[in-house]
């Protein structure tokens, strides 16, 4: 199927990619029908959907403006919560807990959203694109949906103010953990934002550039500082990994619309590995701290401990 326009009915379709085509910006759509977004990440749900024979034979593409036109024709559920995080800190668990409730649409780290947030676009065009994209994700495809929960990529903390200016009434969380544990996780398996050039094309690093652990620790510190600013300036709630999963049905229950009757279901979800459903969850914080060498500890102390301690003071105070 070829390109679409704003007059099209996109019911059952979700945007899976936003990309530049010369001077134009385009949207790639995929048919989901009434299938829920139950996988840990939006990309996992896309891979499942693309295996359908229909999607292998039929694809749709539209202009970026078609998102706004679809929003006007069929407004979706407005965002009810933004989840920002420092990576490797329990945000996927929190998203999976919320996704277990059929009333929630949970969009977790959608590449199209990341692309729009970081795109070099005129402010009006980008803002309308963001509103249209989130409206498309918020369409009621199953029936009982009442809330749209959006989990961002860790590096999107630097664009958080864009979303909060568009949705000033939407609450947000910033999930984080001991930065030494985050660093150890990335040293074992680096995230995209920890690999120079993978999220863009920065200038070559000069002689004497920071070592791997130092560079990663600085990145972690910058994200923690961004989360701290989000909490101070926009009222985001700080959530430490050490509080999860209990905080979902205790401290955060009113915000997450969780009731006492939901606790058994949430506890069952929390007993499995959020990123590998079906596998039992095993806490690893102590093992990560024990495995860190002195260079990693010194890097975290230099670059990341100050914002972490400020977040803890804010959370506990």
C-alpha cells in the first residue's frame, strides 16, 4: 500500500518510524489491529506485528502532517504519565506493571518518539508532530483504555522540557539507582547512548579524551542531573530502584491509579524479569557493586554522585 494522507482512516495502525526523506519528513505505519502493546519495549511489539502476513504484504506511509490530521479526526487518550529514567534502573519493570492493567496503554521507548524529540525541526512542526504521534499511540484499539503511559529513552531526559511544555498537567516520574550499579551494567553491555556516535555524529574525540568508564560515568551524571532538574522545575517524582516494586502499590499508588485489589497481579508480574518475561527476577545490585573496580568507583564519585545524592535528598526529604 502506498503513501497515505490526512483523509485516511488509521484505526488499527500505529506509527513505527518517523524519518527524513530529503527536505520532507515521513511516517511509517504498521497494522496492529487490537493487539495490545504487552512486550517490554515498543520495538518488540513492532517485531511481532511485522511477522503478520498482512504487514509483510501491505505497508502504509504518510506525511508528518497526517499525524495532526488523524489527531483532529480521532483524538486519542491524552498522556497520563511520563516515565523518565537513568537506564538499567527498573523503569521497564514499572512499565510492565502498568501494562498488566488493560486500562493502560503503555508505549515504552518508541523509536518514532525519540526521533521527533531529537529532530532538527521548526518548533511548530515538531510540536504538532509530537501531539499527533502521542494521539496516534493513545487510540482506543481494544476498548477499555483510559490512560496513556509513555516511557522515554534514558537520553530523552535532555528533551524532557519539550514534552512538559506540551503537556504541563501530565505528571512524570524519574527512575534512577546507585550510579555505580548503572555504570557496571553499561560496562558489561553498553546502551546506545554509551557508544560514541551511535545516536548522532559527534566530533572526533580529542587526544586525552575520557576513558570508557569515565565517559560513561559522565553520561550517567548528566542524565541524573537532568532528572534532578526535571524534579525541581517540573515536579517530577524521584523513584529509586531500591523502592521497586513495592512503591507501585504503596507510595505511588494514587498517582498510578493502583488499588489494593491490583496488588496480587502486580506482585505476580514483579516476580519475573521485566526484560525477559517468563524468567524469574533476581536482584543484582549487590553483585554489581562488588564487581566494580577502583577506576569505576572513582569515575562515579567524580561525575555522578553529586546529582544522585541530591535526588536522594529530594526523595527522602
